[in-house]
C-alpha cells in the first residue's frame, strides 16, 4: 500500500496528520511506510494536484475522495469538511480509504 502525506513547510497539522495515518494503519493491521513529501513551490503543488496541507493519499487517491477535486493548487492550509479537528480529516475518512485500498475497492 502506498501511503503519502503531502505538506508545506511549517504546517502545524503535518505531525498530527502523520500520527493519524500511523494510528489508522496500526489499528487496521496494515504495515505500510508513510512517505512524507514536502511541497516547496507552486509548480510542485500544481504537478502533484496538491489540495493543501496536509493532503493524505492512499494508493494515489486523496482520502477526501471526490470532495477534494480542487480546480487550483497552491501552497496553503487545508480544511476538511466534517472534521472535529482543524487541518485534519476525520479518522473515519482515513480508515475508509485504508480499508478500501486494502480490499482493492479503490477506483
């Protein structure tokens, strides 16, 4: 399973996002390396279709799914609708993405 956390420098949510992903992987019994990718400039943000910091992708898919389809990409903070924690996706959103990837249901 390919797991990525994309972030910008000094993102206050980056460490918590990595911990969230690690906790979900552990609770689901998935052994996967978390690749942390620092997005350094606007061109890189565009190339990576970066939706804001932090962005969590499982097997190349944003954990927020279709709701994350941004039209413009930039070096900015990211908010996740429905999340109790500012700057982090809900735990169940990450869990669903991990389970779907593990079961091969990711489209």
